[in-house]
């Protein structure tokens, strides 16, 4: 099958059939950070309250669970702080946790972001801690795990590391079970520059580790999205025993997962079928009784994951915070939603040439489930762009 794309005629590969896991993934704990599906008939112009297609949004979470992933919900992939307002977020948390019950315990299968975005005017440390506590309570009441998101309000109000420690220390007292801490780099949100009290990454890391060591019993793990593999490896080694490192590095995830990181990744939203197959190969490698079998399974792991990295690097290219557009684009191409539309009008955040390259790379990675559908939808998008 061929398609005329910007840059020339493209010949699609044969589609790949990815087999769903017959048992839970074992070697790593893996969360896919999931997007929300906008209601194509809703008013999702920039600045409007989010209008969400709840049926399609929940079907997509079932798709992720069916491939053995846990779901990280109400995170930046779901457009928190970029169009998903608190009213819609609160409903998403409740609906996602309830939908998880069809697959198991929502406390194990879904973790949701708790932040301070519903209180943009919170300017004191006490007000910020109270805002956090309110959202943590919403997540816990839904039965989901808690991911403590980085706060723009705290980044603005804090004068140094001790202010972060004061606020987070209060949150550990509110949490009913260990939480995941989220360090989101400024490439994902420029308003989070200097998080943990310093723009110097080494100094910020020292502050972060001091907090974790002081509250290790209440920290399930840390999700780090700095796109720096060497930093992640060093941080992972410095964590207290029992505290997990969930890679958020959408550039270097295959090597980081292989070397011992767990994962909480936005790219897994788009590459779930292939990622599940790669992680099954990793399970087999770690259970292998001979070096030959281990090497064979690891080779398969690399073979599956390698082409997804080029796709991920394209989707997450600068400006990185616009990666959600590519994620939703692929969900539309693969029939998970009826329209290429996003809350806050974010479908316009990437160019047609960018999206054409995402199409090529997704096909090369075997991630166009129905090439005929993908081609027909891509042709329609090209046509409305005058191509």
C-alpha cells in the first residue's frame, strides 16, 4: 500500500499482529500515561472547559489494561495544565478508577495525578499544601493510587529546598499508602524550572533525595522526566531500598528499563502493543536458565523496541510539551477515537510535516494496526491541509 506524503511517495510495510500477554508482566512495573479523548462536537477551543468523550476515553484505558499495563491517569499526557480543567480531571479520576475494577484492584491498576491546578491563586505554602491535600483525597476516595505531581504554584512560591520539604512533608501525612513522586522537567513545563529548590540539577537532586530518604516508607517510587539517562541511573542507585525508579525518559526508555528502571511513560500510550511484546521478551530473558536463551530474548526485546525510539523522539521533539498531539494523532489513526481533536484545540500544535513523519515512523515500528484505516484518515488530513 502506498501513500503520497510530504517529501515523496511512501510504501507501507506489512502490518504487525502483536499478541497480548497471557499473564501479567512480571519483570518491571509499567504504567502507560493515558490521553483523554475530546468530544469532537464539544467546544474545545483554547481556554474553554474540557469537553470529553468519556466512552472513548475509557475504552482506550481498557485497551491499555488489556496489554498488561497499569494506567497513569490525569497526568500531563491527559493535558493537565494544558486544557484539562479540574472539573473534568475529577470526573476522569472517578471514571478511570471505576473502569479499572473490570480488570482488578484499581489501587494496583491505576494511579492518578494529584496537584494544585484547581487553586491557581494559592500563594502560600499552607495554601499549596491544602490544595494538594484536596486532590489527594479525591484520588484516594476513588480507590486509585496517588502520584504527587509537580506544582506550578509551589515552583513559584518556594524560596528554596526547605519550602518543598515543608509542603511535601505535610502530604505524606495525608496519604493513606505510599505515593509516587513526580519530577517533571522544564522541557515538559517551563513553569517548573528550578523544582526542588534549584535550577542546578545536581543541587535539586540532593534536595529530592533528602526528602525521599526522610520519608522512604511513604514513597512507592519516583517518576523522573528529565530526558537524561545518566542522571536517572545515578539517581536510581541513590534511592533508599524499596523505592522504585519509574523512568519518564521518552528518549532512552529501552536501555533504562533493561538496566533496572520501572516505567511510567507517555509514549506507552502510543506504542502499547509493541511495548507489551518487548516487555514479555524481557520477562522471558530474566527467567531464562541459559545464557543463550537470555541473549535470544534480549535480542528480541531490542528488535521490538528500537524502531519505537525514533518514533518517540519525533513525537517528543522540541517543543516537548506538544507531544500530546502526536499521541492523539496515532490514537486516531488506529481507530481508538473518531476524530483528530483535542481539548484546548491542541491538535493544531504540530505541523502537517511533523505528523507525516510520525505516520512513517509508526508504520516502520509496526504500530499502524489497520493500514487501510490509517491511510484513509491520513489522506483526509492531508486534503484539509491542501495536499
